[in-house]
């Protein structure tokens, strides 16, 4: 909104020219989203406590019963803050900005329904896995169809560390996109099992893609670095900045010991947003590297399930997802969280290094 209201005034005074720059608007999107979460979260926590919408803790696995009743659905405040920041600082004529907002909101609504069923005890486990996957897949398909129809976009795949190798997936790009977006969404959801465990790596990955969408939207830099040029994708920096700022604001309250959890409304929407950014920046496979923590958590669950069925009850890990395995080994919760953050930071740096290692 500020871009449309204030940038035209640059003809009257040179100061208003700053609203033209994506970097300037991204910085203030970070600040806006962060401050909104910081100030809105305390009254939201009080409201959730009054309504007695607390986290439901399953009895199997590590003993987290002391966390039962901790306010949840903090993702509602995250989503609201991100939307306000993007609407204030973004160029609202940008197609990719609206596509990411759309997928962010849809996955948030799916998560909200799941959380609502849980906290109201209408369904102890929320939506069924099949229901969630179907809704998520439909949203991802619509997202890609709109991007291909109205955007400057193609179905070729960018491979990290290779500057010339870009295979065209054709129609297979549809199921691939579904896998990226739905997979990222559920991987973040699986990681969100300890205080601050998911939001830390999320902030790192959001920062990585903030750089990559900026470069992808800059013709000269994209050409110099041999990465796909996607006209208009640079505006997604503002969205990434809002995600990063909201993540930092939420971490203030979600750090150990957590005052509130993000719930599925937060984890599903945040994960889907990373998948969408990966697709629109044409850096889909980079998400495996930058979001390695999320990938490891999701793979640990899949390996555990497959191995359990093939061997008639044996396990690869003491418990899945992976963070529960380390809990079972006796690691204190804060140690697991911080070490996962450290690994995520190194993976983020490695992802950025692919810009030159080609």
C-alpha cells in the first residue's frame, strides 16, 4: 500500500523515492511483522487461556504432559502479521506476491480447522491425514496452474551446483510441485515438536530464500550467477521479510519454555510458504539443502514406518520424528533445539554457497 500511495510522490520530493526499492520495503516488512507479533501475542495468549484452547499432548513418547494446556494456535497471529506487513510494504500489482499469499492462507485455514477440531475435542486427532493431504494437493495444483498461466514461468528444474543442467519436467512438474509444497508443509509440521525447534530453522530458510528470490528477479545478477531469471519474483523479498520478522517475533514467546505453540495453523502455512517460494524462485531442490532439518525429520518418520512394517515391529530410531529419538537418548530439550538450530544455520550457508559453486 505504501508503495502505491507514497512512491508517486517522489516527483514532489526525492525522499519518497526510497519506496521504490525492494530492499527498503523488505527491511520494514521485517520490522512491521516482528513488532506486530511481539505486541499482539500477549493478548492472544490471554484469550486462548480464557477459552481453554490448550495443546493436546499424546501420551505415547517422551513425557511432555507438563506442556498440556499450553496455549496453541499462535500461527493465527503470525499469519495476520505477515499479511499486514505484506499489504503495507508490497507492490500489490505483483502476481507472485498474491500467489504466495494465497497458498499461505489456504494452508493456514487447513491447519486452523485441524487445530479447532483438536482443542474443542470434536475430533481428538483433528482432520484425518487423507483429508489434509487432499486439500493440500488441490491447493498446490491450483497454485501452479495459476503461476504457469499468468506468470513468466516454466517447468524446467534448476539443479544446485550445476549451472547448465536444467531438465524440463513437462507435465511431471505438477506432481513434483505438489510434492515440494505439501512435503515442505508437513515436514515443518513434524518438526514442530519441541519449544522453538521448528521456528528457528524456518527463520534460516526464509532468510536464504529472501536472497534467492531477489537474485532471481534481477536480470543482470541472475545472468551473472547462472540462475534462472524470473521477472517479478524479486517482490517476494517483501513476503520473505514478513515471514522472517514474524518468525523472530514468535520465537520470543515460543523459545524454551514456550508460552505458546504455533499449532498446525502456523506450521502448515509456514511450510507451504517455503515450498511456494522454492517453486517460484526456480530453486526447488535447494529446499532439500537449506531445509535439511525439516527433510531429516520427515525422512525419519517415513523410514521408521517402512522399516517397522517390513521387519514386523523393529525400529530404526528409538522414536520418530528425529528429535524424539534424541530425547529418548537422554538429551535435554534445550540442547536438541539449539543443536538443530546450529545445523540449520550451517545448511543455510551451504545453500547460499551454491551461487558460486557451479
